[in-house]
């Protein structure tokens, strides 16, 4: 049985016997369970809502009476995209991900690309949603060989690719509004198991 405690209009704590669950199952639980106050030191999963983005965070609640709680958030709001500076480093990142059986997201961008510059902070927030289960990397096409760009099949900036099992599985070309690009990337990541 799960219970919710509301901390503010944007943060709710989900208290459950098994506190680590997917955001989709938490959304269903949030809509159907009454408010509940956590006891001192109990651990729950908090849902932070922002537009279409619902993130789960592990929270520690200190009970302070009358159903109120103070939350300590353990997960970052954004995660910096890790830079890839050479073809050798790119090959190493892909090989490590394959060995760990984890997908990686590669963002191909350029310093002269306005859409890339505007999209990067939004991608860093998205990276926090999947941290630490998935790593996000970025490449500046001006700093790597044309051979690597051709090998990856990049023709436009920004291009966001999902790599799994040593191969490119899917990509999003971000030539339109940032929130639409982020939604497409999120769909691509969520459908990664089907690839």
C-alpha cells in the first residue's frame, strides 16, 4: 500500500514498501491514494512535476507534526553532458556502454548552432531524469574528425542519437522547438527496450 504526503504544490512524497518504482506507476498511485504523513526517518520517493516532466526523487522525511514534512533531495536537477573530444574517446564510450549493456545518448552539436546552444540546458535537465541509469554525451562537430561524423551518419545539427549494443539504434534531429525535441528524445529513450 502506498501513501502520499504533499510538501508543496510541486512536490509529493510517495511512501511505499518498495520505494523505487517507475514514474509511470507512480503517476497512477499519486492520483488514487490519500495524503499520508511519513514518520521520522522514513524514506519515500518524491515526484516533482514540471509540465510533462515527472521525476522521481528519493526523499528522507523528518516528521514535524500535522502532516508536514521536510525533504532532502538526493538527485540533481541537471547533469552536465559529458564531452567527447576524439574518435578514440567515442569508440571507448560506445565499447564501455556495450560491455555494461547500457544505452548512451550522444548529442552532436556545434558552437555556431543556435538551436544547439538553446537545447543544451534542456538536455542537461533531461539527463538528470535518467541519471545514473543512462549517460548523456556531447560532441562538437568542429572538434572531431569528419570521418567520425560520416560514420555516425550525422548530417544536421543538433542530432541526438541513442546507441546501444555498439550500434546507433535511433536518432532525433532537433530542427524544431526545444520542448518538442525533448519529448521526442524522451519517447526514444522510453522505447529503447523495444529496439
